[in-house]
C-alpha cells in the first residue's frame, strides 16, 4: 500500500482512517511512504496494522522510527531516494492500493489536484496500471467534469472518492514569505554563514529550497555582507 505524503502535501484523512481500522482484520501491511511526517503514519505500526516500511524521508518522525525498530514493531525494506522509490513503484514495489489526495473530484472520479499535484500522478498510475485500487480523498465533490478547473487524473484511474472532513494538510515548506521564517531559522542561517561560508570562503553555492535556506538568502545581502563575508553567487535551486 502506498500512502501519499511528501514534503508538503499529505493524504491525512485517509492516513487517519487507516489508523482506525481493526488490526485483527487488517494487519502486517507493507507500507510505501515517500515521506513519514505525521504521527498516524507510525501509529499503524504500533497497532500492528502495518509491519514493513519503504520510505525516502522521515523528518520529525525519525526518532520514533528508531524506537519502533528497536522495539521490533517495524521493519524497514529500504530507505530510498525519491526518484528510486517512485521508479520501483513500477517494478518490484508495485502497490495494490494507493491512498492519495486532491482538491476536487467529479462524480465520475475525474480528479483535480490543483497547485499541489506533487507526486500524485506517479502514485496513481503505479497502482491503476497494476490492477490496484486507488482511493482519493478530496476537499470537494462536484457534479460534472465541467465544474472542475481541469482534469489532472482521469476517473478511469480512480476507484473510490472520499470527501474528507477537512482540507488535506499542506505545509508550505517552499514558501519565501519572510513572515513565516522563525527565530530558529535565523539562528541556523547565521551559524551556517559564520561557520561554513565565511570559514571556507564560499563563493558559489546551491541552496535548494525551504525556510532555512530562505533565511540564509535574507541574511546574505544584509548581515552577512556587512559583518562576515562579501559577495556570493547564490543559486536557490528553484
């Protein structure tokens, strides 16, 4: 079973419902999760609903994964890169069930994933073309295809549509809104600039994405330029 959950978008209604199934009827599942980021992602292992895990990123749940491993409640198949994990969904990790999230669906199952399509098509196609079952949680159900802004995933690939009790959880990790940058991001940025950039006289770098690197980029032309290091060539990786 593959459960959609990545750096930003989470099929959280379906993951919460999965954690509530009867472990006497559903147990020892082999879960595939691109990102393990929510508590219920690991609750299913504590309850015996799932047993084996293939994933790419764990973030805030990494310590709990270690504890479950130590307690013998979880087995790790492999820790993949994202590209490797998505590729293996079409080879030896083809899912029998896919739990995914979208913004809207019509009554024929056509899915609109909106501005956060993310890895949804890859997960759906891997299951649908393997005769698997695809269950989509959506924020809104509309009557007809013409009520959708566009069709991102055809209804022929979707088996069930469930309207969630609230919009799916999304964490805007890739935002550049300085209002959302916290003090700890600023502190880590200052440590990186002072301890790495200045120490090693970095002249060119690829920051990638996220709050931490956004904080660094805000400090480079201000605090860093005046007190630590001079001109830098910055590639934000977007």
